[in-house]
C-alpha cells in the first residue's frame, strides 16, 4: 500500500534501524505512548493543534521496551561514533535513556538544563564535562528541534564537541531538519511519524480516510487545521 508520505523517503537514512523502527512504533501505540486523534486534536504548549500526542516517558514503565531502546542506541553509537566519550541527556525526558546508554558504553554522562538553576552552584550542565570531550546528545522526541539544539549550543560554549543527536521519535518536520542541517549536527532516531502512521493504519488505529488529514498536519503543523472560508 502506498501512503501519502512518499515525498519523505529521503528521511529514511535518518532512521537507525528500519526493522526496529516498525516494532517500536507498534509498541509505542500499544502502551499509549503515542495517541492519534485526527478528528479531535490535542493542543500543544506551543499553541499548535495536533492529531498526535507523544509521551515517551511511558516507556519508563516497561523495562523490556526501555532496554531494547537503550540497546539500539548503544549499538548505533558504538558503530557510528567510536570516538564518543560523553553521553549528554536533555532535561528531563532524555536523562534516563542517556543514563542507560552511558552505562552500556561505560562512558561519563551529563545532562543539560534548559536554563541555569537559580540556587547553589547555578549549574546548567549537571554531572560535569571536560573541555575537548566529544558528546552524543540523547533526546526522547524531536519536534521543532530547539531543545536538542539548545543543549548542543550549551555544550559547545564550554568547548565540548557535539558529534550528533539521537532521539526515540521524530515528527520529521522540515523546519526542524533544516535547523540541524544549518548547525551541521547529524540527527538520527529510532522511529518517526511516517513509520508510525503506516503501522497505525495496519493495526487499525487510524482509518484510510484519515490519511489526508494526518498528512496535511505533517506538512503545515503551525497552521493546521486551516479555517474554511
């Protein structure tokens, strides 16, 4: 079956393991970490209307699933980034996954706050880093990309080299991918929106006639749904 996402096939090389991508999408749907409501949209904090809500924190309740996620990340990082010597999590959802990955790789781990704390040592980077270290940033979700790129800028400010960003899920928005390309930071993820919709369709979680709506949102999330005139 051909979906409405063929023009996003150039994103396929950003998926870490295509076979696992499909399995993970199915499991995220099963545990309600991803909920699809094409006809009764969610409202994001950004103000955007969305037919999908993703909460990867629910993977923390499932030891087998979170172990699979950590294993996939670890295998990829070990192969793709042999020079890495620091795993950095985004605050807060990236922290547990970064911890499990760093344990498997036997590497130091840090996490980066969205802004410096207002007490004590006023740290923004927790766990400590050293000048010249080479880091992989671990994120749970890529939407606009601003969170992960803010972490990258914070690390680069203290002379840590950011080798790349890995994430559990990505919406694949053109705006976000352009930001990563502009900043010359590679992005890879375990599964994405297009894969999820394909799996959801196969499982009957969405109907064939919902595809147009889902694709319209994917193309223009900031103005969806368009008002009728």
